[in-house]
C-alpha cells in the first residue's frame, strides 16, 4: 500500500506519496477544495495521513469515501514525529516527514466524526457562541450598573433587558443610549438562542438515541444532542470509564517513587460537553433529590464538598448515558451502593 501525506492549507495543500518501501513516488501541490477528486483519481487504496486542523475531518471523510485508509494525527504528536523539526517548517518538508513516518510506523488516528455528528456539533457550537455573546453583553451592562451603585433585580437572562429598562427609565437621567444599544443586542441574541433551542428539541425528539439519553435525570435536548455529537460512535469506547477519561472527568495523578499525589479531573477532551454534563448534574441535584444517583452524590458531599460531589455526579451521569446508548434502553433508577 502506498502512503500519501497531505499537509493541509486553507487554500492549497502539499502532497507527498511514497511506496510501501519509503520511496517518493510523487509530490505536488493542489487546491484544498480539489482534494476530493484527487483522492478519487489515485486508483488503488492508499494510506492517507493528515495532521489535525480545521479542514482535516472533512478532507478525511473525502478520502474515506474514495476507499482509502485514513489516519488523522494529533498536531502534538506530529511535532514529536519531526514536523517542524529544528525550527524548519515548510509544507513540502512536513508532507515528506509525515509520509516517511507513515511508512515506518502504525500511526494512531484520532476519531473522524461522521457527517451527521459534525453537523450536530456545529449546531451546538453555534448555540454556545450565541450564549457566550449574550453573557458578555449582560456582564457589560451589570458592570455599568455597579458604577451607578444600582442592583440588578434577579431573574432569567431572557427577561434581563426588561428588568434593566424598568430600573433605568425610572431615573431622572433616563436610559443611556449605549446601554439601550446593548439591551437590544441581548434581545436579538435571546431570540436566536430560543430558535436554536427549538431546533435542538426537534432533532432530539426524532432521534431514538437522544430520547433514551433524555430519560436520565437532568438531561435535556441540549445535553443529549451534544453528547450524541461528541461521542458519535458509542462502540469506539470499551466502557464507561474510558468515556469519562476521554471527556476529562477522571482524576489526574502525579506520582513519582514513593510519593503519590492525586489531582483534580484532567479536563481533557471536549470542555463544552464537560461543562454541559456538570450543568445537567446540577439540574438533577435540584430536581431529583430522591434519585439513587443523586443520593449517592449527597453522601460524597457530606465527606468532601458539594463541588466535588457535582463533578462526581457528572462523571456518573456520563457513564449512565453511555450505558443507555450502548444497551439501547431507557433510564431506570437502581438502588445505589451504600459503600
């Protein structure tokens, strides 16, 4: 099997093809958008090696569609393999290094998400960007109110502009123009977020896997869709612990010799899904206090503290969602262990 390394660029990409014995067969530079046709024209299957980048997964799917064996190498690993060695980094040199290493080693590939999984993840990313933008504006307005020694009445984000208008318009000086401008932005973003939520709800209701995931306490459409999009293929994980480790929810460790030191969670993997799972854990904590897994978390809170208990609950919830998906079943509370 020949080995084809592709050093991806936003406009053009460098290719280096070697034989199984490591001899260079061809080198060329092509438009990145034309790579799909390039892969189809290779004839026999090649091992296509790419470094992770914004374009990598789409290009990897093009190569898979053409029947090639695809390996997407982590950018950190690529550096260890010699990409950019000694401060010399060119597209041609990087492609040559990747193709040479591919001939000598069985490179490990990161997971290439399916087209459906990528689209769902993009939708969740879009929603998260809208929420972050709204939060930024809300915090800006709150900051102004603090300079005026004014306290914001409590309430939800969606009603924030109304509450602020009532507060500021009651003053003799009225509403500052720059604050009114930000409040209008918050209202626009809230409308977009609500539309996105409705879209996610519609997707979750029609997807059997998401329906199963939403049967667990604290899990709504946003959590279910993001979990489905991030995991993508449940069978690629051998068990719940491997998934928790992938999501960065397992404790780290820094031990040497006779010294053992346990650390907090590793925070590896998707920070967005990890955050959403913690939010789902809080939701379950508040809404389902008598559920066995919440009672289990309560016992941890008594020994440690509530924050540690919530993270532990998020880790357990990730394992439960994994099992619901793998076993194609619905959530049924089971008695928790007492030890």
